[in-house]
């Protein structure tokens, strides 16, 4: 989100971020207001981006550029919207649509409080306010398969596109890793999108006044606020720091008034908690006691649990043998098609000298390295 011509503008990313984490949206909302009051913009602030996120962004741009080249070979009229000013870029997009360009790259929309930059618009022979044609949105994604948040993002752009051409597009298109294309009918996600879009627009302005607490979710690993949230959880000794606990169990413990690891460590496991089985509660309390003790003394405590069943946990391990080998492999999922680049073996006497590495830094090396590992 950002201020543009003294008006707060929301993007598709803001909408998706809100759906994943209200706390992150609140932080963004507060920051953009603070900068605006100081006469600054987010672009004027030095951004600290995690290396992985920076690499992902770089790979995403390469993927997009490769698809653009492909489209340029396929279509005669590809219009690139290069202007950075929002209103100008939106006007140039409108003109390209009216002129019937086959492909519009970096299509920009501005409608009320909402703005969007779709990677591509593609001409389709579906009559609209523009004439005998209209457009559908294509977005490039590095993922291997279509995700719900991609579809919601595309629905957001399609919504803005519909205001321009007077017609909702029929299809959403995603160009995935390796340039595979997937298309989904817009009507399949439209009701869901509208429901959440209305909720987003209703709530976003009220977030600043709410007392929100960060709740870990799948989005945390790519979130720029991750380290500050981690610090807060650590300082609060939040239950999400407890090994082996689930979000559902955290919810049940909160409902019982237990909000931190020390709270749980002092809880008597005999006192039942609604929704958590006695055995699970005893395990959580025991784990909380170990971690709380470690926190207080600075020493790690380990209790070796008795083997309960031969078919579970340590019970699954075979009898130790002097010929045991330990194998580990490392991979890079961001390389096109993925690459397992290191096969590591730990041999007796299982110390640093016993480690043997088989590196496969390029795809063709993978097979011979794996063969060496199996044969040697
Ligand atoms: S790190 Fe997780 S909880 Fe914190 S703001 Fe980001 S997504 Fe939300």
C-alpha cells in the first residue's frame, strides 16, 4: 500500500498479505501512514531484504523476462507499459487496450483506492466495451503448481480489468516454472474472491486501532517482519516456541488462560484442558518444563523418554551396527526443476574426518555422483 496523490492505494499484494496475516497488514498500514506524515515514501526507505527473498525476486524477474521474449516471438504487437507514474501507466494501458494490442506487458490499473500491475494482458476474441475483443490476465509465477493466492491475485487484476473493458474475463492464466501454463475459469474463484475482497476493504482501515498479535503461519518464512516477530515471541516465551505443539493446541491453551511456556510449565498435567487429551497435555507440560528450565539456567536439559512402542519413534531404528552409514542430501528447490547438489555420507568413527561429500553442482553431475556414492 502507498499514498498516491494524497490517497491511500491498495495493491493485490496488500490484499493477499491481509488474507495471510492481519498483523503484517497492520504493520504495513502503520508504516505507510508514518512515512506519509513525514513526507516520505516506502521507496525512499532503504529496504533490508533477506537473501532468499532477493534471490526469489531475481529468479521471478528472469522467469517473467523469458516469457516476455517468448510472447514477442509469438505475437506481432506487444506493448510494454514502462511509465512509473501510476495514473500515466494506467492511461497508457487503457490506450493499448483500446488500440487492440495483442499483448500488454506490465498492464497497470487504477480504480479508486485500488491499483494493480498485471504481468500481461492477452487479447481474446470476446466482445466487450472495447469492441470485438477483450483481455484476460496472465501472471508468471516461479511455483510448480497453481496456488489459491495466485488465483486471488489474478481475480483482483481481473476485477480492475473488468472496470476498463466492461466485462469480466472468463479465464485466469498462470505461467509456472518451466513455462508450463495453467488456466482456471474465473467463475470458480469469483465468489470467494468477492467475499474476501469486501472483507479486506472493510477491515483494512480499522486495523490500526486493533490490538493484534502476530500468529505464525506459512507466510512467515518469506515475510520481512520475521525477525521482529521471532524476537517478540522469544521475549514473550510464546507457546509457539514450544517443540511439538500445534496451532490448535495453542488455541485451546489460550482459551484456558495459558499464554506462555512458563504458564504451561507451572500447570499441573492432572488438571484437564478442554480439547487436549490427557496424554498430549502431559507431554506438552513436560516439554514446557524442560524449555523453561533451560531458559532460566542457560543449560539444555534432555530427558530420554522410555520407548513406548517398537513401531514408533526410536523404536523404528534398526539395531546399531559398526557398519552403519548416515546419509544426508541437500537440494536447491529454486533451480529450474530442482537440484540435489550434495550427497553426504558419515562413516565410522562418525566424526568430522568420517564425512565424505559427493558434490553435484550441475545437473549432469548428479547421476555420476550418486552412482559413485552407491558403488564406492
Ligand atoms: S512473520 Fe509471520 S506473523 Fe509476523 S508479520 Fe510476518 S507473516 Fe505475520
